[in-house]
C-alpha cells in the first residue's frame, strides 16, 4: 500500500513533470505551425569555455547554420574571447572576436553571394538562482565590419534552465531563452529570437540540447532546429 503522504508526493512529482512538458510544447508547437509556411533550417552549435584560473577564461564557439536540414550553408560563425570573472560562476566580462561567413540567396535567383564579416564584441554575463531554476543574463555590444560597411548592435539574452526534478541524479532539464537585437541606426529593431528545448547534462562540464527556435524580423520569421553542445573545462 502507498501512504497518503506517498501518494501526494507522487502526484506532485508527476504534475511538475507534466507542467514542464506543457511549457515545452507551448513554445515549440506554435513555431512548428508557422514552419509549415516557412523554410525550416538547422543550426549545429558548439559553445565552450576553458578556465585558465579562478578569474580568467577563454571562450570558444562554432556555429554551422543551414537553410535546410544540412548541406545548404546559410552561415558559418566562429567566435573566441578572453573573459574575467568578478565572482566565480556569477559575473563575467568578456572581450571577443568573431568571424562570420554568410551565404545569402540573391532575390529571385537560386544563386548565392558570400559575405564576410569581422566582429568585435564586449559582453557582460550574470547568473542567478530562483528556486530550482537557473537564470542567465547576457548583455552584448557588437562592432560589425561587413565587407566595406560598418554597423553597431546591442543584444540582450535571457535564458532559463529548469531541471525536470529535484533529484540529484536527474540530468534532464528544460531550457528556454529570448534574445532581442537592436541596431544603433534609425531602424532600431533588428530581430528577436525565441527558443525552447530539452537538455541533458552528462556531468558538470558537458551538456547537450535539442530545441526549436523562431527568429522574428520586421516583416517575416524564420525557424530552425537547434542541436547544441556545451563544454566547460
């Protein structure tokens, strides 16, 4: 027999997991419906951080973005940077560089044009714990050298990770983020990204995520599957 207290705990645990699943579906399904009217792309991402000591770290990142599942390159993005921790695992400032190769389709044609971009960026990241949820804030300012053009842009990124249960050996978690991009020019709004997915933590250093992201532009939207590997060592 299961005690009344045991039944109550079991119901709470079941309801908590159901709530997480509902939240995931609430983010993914609307984007999936929209994807029926737009091209569905795929982003393969590796994001890493190498600790030099308790204060300094090196950021490294590779993103391979496709217009379709794989094989139709939209963008190759390489980033690196040097970061400094004000308080271990809480606040970090970073100075970075990025190289971006974009292959954009020419309007009313099947040909592409390649565009090279060199990017310098400064960012501040902060982490906070709210109950069992982990919140991550990132503020990034970019100076973009696109062929012979120069642009600047501000980005704010808010991420939340919620484990599926409070058990120490639980490795599954729900991840969601929203990131807004603002230009320094007259057309201030650049884009907004909304993401929801499921993550698996192998250990404290290695995580993987599978999710769905929608980018909202001024008049259109674009959808991507995201396969993400995160490594901190």
